[in-house]
C-alpha cells in the first residue's frame, strides 16, 4: 500500500518537478513572471496539440513545456488559449505564490466557452497569515459586468498551527450569515481527537455530527467513532477500530455499527506484510455468526518496488480473478 501511495504522490507532484532528470523540459519563456503572483493556466486533460499530450508548468517564474521546441511566452499563452478553446468548454485559471516547498493558491477563476468567447463564471480569492495558514477564502460570481461576493470561508488555528475552526457564511445584502462550521480538537501530540459539524439554525448552532479519535502510545490511530446530534446529546452511529503490529503497520481495520445498546460487527480489512510491504489486503463481512470473504488484493514487489496487483472476489467457496495491474 505504501508503494501505491508513492505512485499517486509522484503523479500529483510531477507538475512541479520540472527540472527532474527523467523528464525532457524546454524553457518556453526566458522572461520571468511576477515573483509575487505567477500565473499558471491549468492543463485540461494535459492539453492536446495535434493529438499529442503536452505538459506545461511554471517553476521559479519561468514557463516550461514538456517535449516540445522552445516557444516565446506569447506563443505559449496562445497555445493555451487556442487548444482549450478547441478542445474544452470549461477552464480554470489560477494564480499561485510559489514557496520553497510548494505554493499558495492566491486566485482561481472558472470560465465557460459560450461558442465564441470565454465567459467568467466564479472566482475564489485566498488569504493567508504570516505562517502561510489559509485564513480566508472569498467566493464571487460574475454578474456580467463585475465580480460579486456571495460566500466566504474563514479559518482559525491554535499555537501549533492546527486548524481549530472552519466557518462558512453566505452574503445577504451587506450582512454575512452563518451557514455551518467545523470545530477541531487535538491532544498534546497534535493528533486530531475530535471533529464536529454544526449548522446555523436561526439563532444557535445545531449539532449535526461529530467524529472522535483515539491513539496508542506510538500515535497510531486506534479508534474512530461517528455520532450524530440529537438536541444537546450525541448518539452513536458507527465506529472503526485499528490494530497494528510491532512495526506500526496496520494489520486490521474493523467496522462496527450501533444498534439498540450495543456495537455490532459489520466488516473488516486484514493486512499482511512482508519485509515492510503490504502483500495481502483481505476484506470480510460479518454474516451474524461468521466472517465471510468478500474481496482480496494481492501485491507483488521487486526489491520493494510494486510490480503487480491482483484483485479477486469471493464466489461461494473460491476466489475469482477480476483485475490485474502491472506497473513499470
């Protein structure tokens, strides 16, 4: 499972690793963009030019294009415009402030193609404190001539930079009205111990649901309980219990539901490891008396690199192969 997560992470962050030696990037524009707010036109399905998929990115103020010849900044922007117009009816334009270890989203604009031009739809403006914690997201819509506020999200943090509140409000004339909020709690190790969701009901916050979390001495999460609000009390709904081996690998995830006055088994996942890699993930459901097989993942590695995964489902008394994925 760790290898799968790594593959996903590499995919998500490949856009920003523009100088990686295993990718052939060419500098598109030698003229730096604004160091405070650099514009990146998001790739929609990576962008298509003559049937070829191309990667575009901005790094350190420059625009890069993957596996194509060098273009001017104007040509690059023309490419973005023309290809998005030809291939898609929506687009998103963002402004980012780059940091040493990532970026901050400053502005996001969504537009749609009306047949002859791009038309503004919605915009979000993002504000941060001196620690780069997001404190405000302002949402606006385009009324045909200007941007109009319609909702906002505000965030608060504790002294350890943990988010402790997320408040959503809508604009009614010139007054911001409460809609909902989330409240977060933590233990001394900064493990999240609680999350509650409340909705504004005329003059008070109404409890909707909450999650509570427990941890062992190694900060592994051992329990998650979900409850829903009923007036001023919380009623049990479902929970999950987690078990770990001596290497802190999760070996079991057990799901239960609340009925009457007791917790009842619902399903469980059991995990097997070899040399630190997950090799088996087995799902079973509780039939009221026994655990019954449901589905099964099997992972194959070569020197800790995931090479193959096989998904099977249980059919009465034997496993049936469904899908196999080979990684290269």
